[in-house]
């Protein structure tokens, strides 16, 4: 025979029924054991000496009346208690069943499933809120995964198709390899190499495998080096690159190369999204938690709905941009991962399209880390 499997409601009802039955049996036994002796004592005190036959008759009458009334009361109480127990068990088990069904939906990939608040107190509200938050986050992760795969396929399609076309043409004798051909093939293989390096870099950063070589670094030196490296590209595009560093800033404990990579990525990002004649300003000053480096541009700006996602891999606010015009969509993900690994934070601010964008990097100072 299959073993009877009770659900949560059945188990709760059985537990409460057992408690009620135990209490009823205990009440009956205690009443039967204690009641007659107490009644006999009160009868003796009230009437003095009583004829044994009469006393026995009175006590039997008391015992009979007590037994009948107690039995009726116990059955009434038992029925009422079991009815309330059944209601409470179902009331408690229903949101748990809903939560289990919603979890199955999430496991099957239906990330839009949500659970309504059961109205059973703070504990249940907290569990439901946490579940719904988890479901929302899983939905975002799935959307990011799908977008990542689609963007990765798009990133690979163009160079692979170009290389394949040139190889086919060479095999068919239509194309004679020359310097221009090798230049195109070299550019496309370089594009693939940079993409794989970007993916590997952000993966290592997010998995805390950067192997940082930390030392005391002057923020002014970092900013100066990053600005000097980017200035020729800014001059070519006709964009003003300004630098403002507060005097006597505290040092930071950081990997010189990685923080240089962060500033380089932010400056490259600003360069892509700022038109000729615009201005990009790099500012370094104090922050209550350490040192703050700001990269502000007068470029395209970012719409409010895109701001929470710009640090995600392969995310582009303008989906029409390709890698050449819009970057790989990995640079800002690398920035966040590196800064987080250094114990800092990075945020982005924009008033919307055509209002420019400001990236703020905050890192703990050396004297605050001791």
C-alpha cells in the first residue's frame, strides 16, 4: 500500500487535532480523578454527618451530571476547535502552496510569476517580498543573458563573415592576396582578439581573479597619465579634454595598471559619445569616504531607463550602434568590476539625451584603510 502523504494543511490540522484531543483527554481524566473528592469534602463541610446511602446517591448524581455535561462540552469544544484548526491550517497552507507553485513556474523559466501578499503577518510578507524580488532579479538576469548571446553573435558575425568571404574568394581564385587583403584580414582578426580579451577581462574581474598588484598611488599621477594617453585621440576628433585635480589629495592603495584601465575606458567612452566641439572634464577631489575621480562630458547623454543597466555586459543604450561606433558594451562592465575589487564604487548620472553624462569613481584613501 502507498503511504498516505499529507500536505502542509493536513499536517497542520493533524497537529492541532492531536493537541486538542490530548487536552480533552487530560481534562476528562483530571476531572474524574479530582472532582468527586472535592465534592465529597464540600458536602461534608456543608451538611456535617450525612447518611452513607444518601451521600453515595448524591455523589453518584454529581458524577453522572458531571460526566454528561463534561462529555457534551468536550464534544462541542472539540468540534469548534477542529473547525477553527481546519480553517487556520488552510489559511496558512494556501500561501505556501502558492509560493511552491510559483517556484515551479520560475524553475520552468516563467520569470514573470509573482506571489500576492497573503496578509498573514510580517514574516509571510517578508518571505513573499523576497521571493518576488528574487523572481524579478532572475528575469533581469535572463533578459541580460539573452541580450548577451544576441550581441555576442552580432559581434562575431561581421568579422567571421568578412574573413570567410575573403577566404572563399582566395580559394576560387577571384581574389589575389595583396597588402590591402592582409590589412582587412588583420583588422578582422584583431577585432576578434580584442573581443575575446574584453570578455576574458570582465570575467576575471567579476570572478575576483584579477591578481591586483596594489601599491600606494598618487591620484594626480593616474589622472595625468590617463589624460596624456587620451589627448591625441581627442585632438583628432576636435574635443576639448580638460583636467582639474585638487592639491594634496591622499594616496590610494591600488593597482596602477588596472586603475589606468578604468580611466582609459571612461575616457574612451566619453570620446565615442561626445561630438566635435564638445568638452570632457576629468576632475579629482576629496570625498567623505576617500578620493573621487569624475569624468564628465557634454555629449549625447543617457535616458533614465538606460542608466541602471549601462554597467552590464554588452549593454548599449543605442542598439543601432555596432562595435566600431559604440564599443563592445564591455568596457563599463570592466570598470565596475575593477573598482568593486578595489573596494570602491562607480556611478553614472545624466539628465537625459543631449545633456551629457558624468561618471563618478570613488576609491578609499590610504589613511582610511589602515
